[in-house]
């Protein structure tokens, strides 16, 4: 009989589902050594965030076939090693969507009607009906930043309140927004100008950090309310504090903070700030759903049926993974670069393989590219299994091809197109390591890692010095530099590897230098 080990608490209904297909043991709060002993002869292990399934633990798993994470994140699981071992990893990414959406609406109402402040006043023995005059949601414009699973659930609920919805999500097709009844805006600043209430539902990435900053807040209506149940760090808390303190916007309702738990956060001293301690997924229903979803996934896999929430691709033999791994890494890096270089949604991608990779089954390499391309823009995450379906749901056309040979040998060429932009990238594998060879036809030779600043400019004397001086004045160290050009005096490209994140205001100064056409910072 299948042996199932549960090491973190899950809902009893989930446990009962598992008892029907296997011998279930519940053992929580295990020490590392106890976990090593118990994992030796189990077929399935069910965890939440408490149990850490690192490589040194999984090495003891002689019979393990399935790891089930009751929840979204799999940071506590060595997915790569599990894949090498042929262990299937499943999770439950949709379990908390409704809970987070409902908390968003709850905070929105609470901020609009001053419910926490009025409650506190009442408990102090006061009967103050004038100080807590609120506003209605009906007829107000709600700006939704991020139209993924949770954002779409918020839209449905907000429409029931009679709100007008505008959205900002560069990676959602127009027809998807139209079907939701959302007016899709190309400009985040425009959303900030027209919205009465703004809610965020995007992942925290280098590109989205402080997506709501001083500039965006300065554009908001004086009566605007900001709600954040997504990730701390999406809002510049210093700028938010100043605006709220000075009464330049009405209120903020926050479930997440840049530092958690927040320590001496000045926002919490303001009467027009309400908050909760990262409670988005903390409902009985979400916790129950997370357990039941993974239990049902386990049952399907044990019966030989396809499961929807598989996080990896264990069917590929380990020897194949070893051979394809450098190309998977290269493809993922190229995907990360493509999405960051294209400011608008990607509509079409062409992957062209040459050298030894051209003779292999490139499915997992393609999935690696899509994972890299989509990961920065998805709150719930994307993996090697769901990447093609996610791309399809966003109407991204993917084409693969091969050529007999390339000047770079074992290489991958990427041609990606958006609404009005396109980018061409070429990377190769040299001694098992990925190397970037071309950007839009400009020849380069760099390792795709760390922070890279790509500057398009006119080839003129002194350009390198001007750029270096500006970055140096702002304490940004250049670790390496290359220049690619097609002809002397024409358009050129400068690639800088830097040791520090280049702030947006410094990047804007860079763009204003004479003979510079554009500059972008890429995080790899």
C-alpha cells in the first residue's frame, strides 16, 4: 500500500481523501534527523511552508514519488533536485485567490467608510457620527494593477458594487480585459490619474518594486485610496507616508509591508492608514482548499491520470536533464531578457536552435524560455509544466525551428515581437555555460547574469566616459563593459555589468545624455 507522510497540518477533509488511497501517517514538528529517517520509505510527502525539503533531506528519500505542497510557494522544496530524482512536485496555486480578493474588498470598504477608526472611537465610549464620514464605492473608478487570478476576482466583486474598472497589465491581451469589462490602459500614470481607488495584484520583481512611487502618488486624486494585498515593496512607503500625512491622498489599506513584521513603521502612526498582518490567505476556506486541492492531485497521479498543478517535469531521464540543462539555463536567461527589453506585451516568439541542441527534443528548452519570460509578470508563479498553457492563455504564439549551423555553434536565437516593439537575441553554450552573443544584431560576448544596463547610443568619442562619470557620481560601480557596433559613427550598443541597482531617476538622467537613444536595466 502507498505510504503517505504528512509533516505539516492540513485540513481533515484532505487527510480523509488521502486515507482512501494510502496508509497515512501524520507527524508534525519533526527534527531534521527525524525527517530523514521517516522519509526513507514513504511514497508521498505532504508539506506546507514549515517543512524544508532540501537536497540533503531528499537524498534519504529512497521511494519518494510525489511531494505535495499545500499552498502556492515551493521555496521550501529543492524542486530542481526533485526533478533530477524523478519526483513529482505539486502545489495549489488557486487556493487563496478568493480569500485575497475578498480581503481586498474588505479593506477597500473599511478605508472608504473609516470602519476601524469608528470602531475604536465607539469602544472608547464616544458617539461621534461626524468625524468618520466616508465615501461610497458605487460609481467610483477602481484602478486594478495586475489582472491575473486575484485581480480578475477583485474585478468581478467590484463590478457588483457598481464600480467602473480600469486596469493596467502590459501582459494581458485586450480581449481578455474586454471580456472582464475592464478598460485596459497602456500607461500606469494614466490609471493613477483617473482612479478613485487603486489596488495592486502583481508579483514583486526588480521591475515592479516601487511601481507606485512618488511620481505616481503625485498624480492621484486628493480623495484617492490605495489598497495593497499583494506584496510589500510594490509601494514606496516613504512617499506614501508623506502623501498621507500631508493629506494629498485620502487613505491607504495595507495587508503587506516592505518589512514584515513592520518595526517602527511611520505609516502605522497615521489615522488614515488601516492594515492587517499579511492575512490574505488566512481563511478557513483557503486553508481547506489548499489541502483538498493537493490531495486530489495526489490521487490523480497515483491513478496515472494527468494533474493540473505539477510544478516540474520528472518524466525526462536524469541523463537527458544533464545534457539539456545548460540550454535550459540559457533559454531561461534569454526569456528574462526578452520580457524586460520589450515594454509591451509579447505576441509572438520564435526560437531557432543550432548545433547539437538542434538534434534534441527541445520541448523542455522551450518551456524554460517561457518560464523565464513569464515569471517576472505572474503573481502566482509559472513553472516548466504550466508555462505553455499560460503563454497560450495570453495569446502568445510560439514557433520553433532549426538551422544546420551557426557561427556560434551550439546556439539559440530568439525573435520576440510585441505590439510595436521587437527584439532579437542570440545565446550559445560554451563549456557548459550560457553566453550572450548578440542583441538586435550587435555582437557581444557576456555572461547573462547579475544586473546589466543596455544603452543604445550614437557612436561618438567620449560616450563611455560620460556614462561612467554619471554612474560613478551616483555610487554605481561598473564591473564590466562591452560595446557593439555595426559601423563606426553609427548606432551602437553599450553593455554595462554593474554591482548596484540603478535607480529610476539615475536611469532617466542617463537617457538624457547627448547621443543616447535609450537605456534599460536588465536583472538576470
